C-alpha cells in the first residue's frame, strides 16, 4: 500500500488511475470501514482510503482531542484488505490557512437531526469532503466514493453536494455493519464501559420498535407520530440514556412523513459520556 502525506504525492500515485474508488475515514478503523473498502475495490480501478480527523466537524466541547488515533493498526488493516493507496495528510497540508471558505449545505437538510444537536457539523463535513474529493478526483472523468449508511444524514448531504456541484463522482451507500448483538459499529463504541456496552444495543432496539409502531399506525401515522416518538425517548430515558432525538422521517428528504411514504427511523442518544447514533430503513 502506498502512503501519500501530501496532495502532490497523492496525485502522483493516482496519475494512472481512470476511476479511483475512495473511502474517506477519520481512522480508528473497524469492520464497518473495511466493508466500505471491500465494496470500493469492486467499483473502481484503484482503491484509496483517507485518514484525517477533521477538526472542522467537532464542536469545541466534543471529542476532537481524545478521538482515537490508531495509526499502526489502521495501516495494518488497510494493507491486509489490499488497499492500494492511503492519503493521510496532517492539518497543515489540508488546512494550510484557516479554512474561512466553507461549503454550507442546504439548511433544510443539514440543520435538522444531527445538525440541530451539532450545529455546523455538516458544514465541517461538507468542507473536508469537498477538499478530499478535489485532492483525490481532480482531473478524473469519473470516480466513486463510498460512505456508510450508519451516518445516514451525512450520506444524504454528500449526495446532494455532489449533485448540486455536478461532481463526476458516484456516491455509493453501504449498509451499517453491526456487532452480533445488533449494535452499529462505531469508533465511539470504544468509549463505552463494559456495562454501557451491554446496554448500548438498546438504541437500535428502540429504533426498531419505533419503526414497527410507525408501520402499524398506517394512515394515522402523522397524528400518532409525536406520541410514538415521545414514548421511544421516554423508554430510553428510563434505562438511563439521554436521548437527543428518536424520530421517524421520510427517506427521500428526512422531513416529516405522510402515510404511504418510505420511512427511515433515526436516533441519537447519550449513554454516560458517549453519544451514539443509529438508524433503520423501515
Ligand atoms: O464519516 C466520517 O468518518 C467523517 O465524517 C468523514 C466523512 C471522513 C469526514 O471527515
């Protein structure tokens, strides 16, 4: 596996590629990331992963400083999966000046759910993803980038960005990888104590229950939804969680659903000091 620390090196290594297949990450890789990479390898002629913990997408009180940085283990896993090229810039390479020029996604999509509880998060994500895309795909007629559905809203924001800027990049979404008990894999699961880890699957169980209740409501869904969502959040509160939201939305744009819409249930909740997110396409 080649490793590029600068955009120039990256582009030299990419010179012969016709259709790079790219997996952006913040490192601390787990089976979820490796699944994205395996999928990427089937889609392009050269697989590229990036590792960059993006300061811009963290709020001041969040875990930027403590976010797990596991360079040696990450490289070994990527190598074992046959990743062709790893782009691992430092902050000075990606942000040589303070990044005052940013990509601001549509607030209708980006200021709800995660964006409501993490203001500016999707501006930080969109800005770094645009920079990574221009680093990887500049001069290429086509490319593909692979994102996990675990970050459902992020995937939708990136799809919209690519569409609206007419970038020649296919965005491929991959199903969430789960532990045997059903917990969605996430780098932040490593923050959980043993007791919290045993409890953590309850978020995905509560989302599944909420999804089933939403389906059962049929045409009465819009009227019943506030109560169903409140019940789901209360259930987690009683188990010691602090939920930000558990909600049913229509899949196409994450707005409030009408009866008959395709649905997705999304949730975010804190267990102790750890904030987890998950979702389920009903
Ligand atoms: O999903 C992530 O790991 C990050 O948000 C991403 C897409 C790598 C941007 O920093």
